[in-house]
């Protein structure tokens, strides 16, 4: 399914978009709370300020996606491809990012308290200013444990 989405602030709460081809979609500020996006192709999508609380993004391709200021609280982002994604200032509190590919992602100033990054690859990711309190990093690649200490 190929979608040429141009959905500024659109309400897509609970939408079933599994496997959808929504590359380069303009979904700025869209409400995707609880949406099912497993295996969806969101390469290069503009999701700035989008609400993805509790969304299922398992195995989704978010390579180069713009998620600045997006809310991904409680989202399941396991095994997602997020290489080069912009997550600056995003809320990823208690998000599950197990096995996610976050290489070269911009995660500056993101709120990630309690997120699960087990087995994720953060090689080259920029985590400056990110709130990493209580983040789970077992078998995570490319993260400096010093970042997880208070005052860093």
C-alpha cells in the first residue's frame, strides 16, 4: 500500500498501518496514539511533533525520519531501523527500543527515562543532553556508560 500522506495534525488514533509504504510522508503533529505501524516504511517521513504514544513500530523503517519533538512514550519500537533519524527533543519515556538500529541518529535533548535499549545499536548517535535516567542498556552497542551517570 503506497500512501502519499500529507496529514498535518490528522487524527490517526489506533489506525492499522502495518506494512504501509508511507515514505517521505508529511505527518507533522499527527495523532498516531496506539497506531499499528509494524513493518511500515516511514523512511524520510516528517513526524515532527507527532503523538505516537503506545504505538507499535516493531520492525518499522524510520531511516532519516524527522521525529523532532515527537511523543513516543510507551511506544514499542523493537527492531526498528532508525539510522540517521532526528529524535532531537523527542519523548521516549519507557519506550521499548530493543534491537533498534539508531546508528548516527540525533537524540540530543531527548527524554528517555526508563527506556529499554537492550541490544540496540547507537554507534555514532548524538546523545548530548538526553535524559538517560534508568535506561536499560544490556548488550547495547555504541553507548558510553559514563553518559548514564548523574550530571552527564
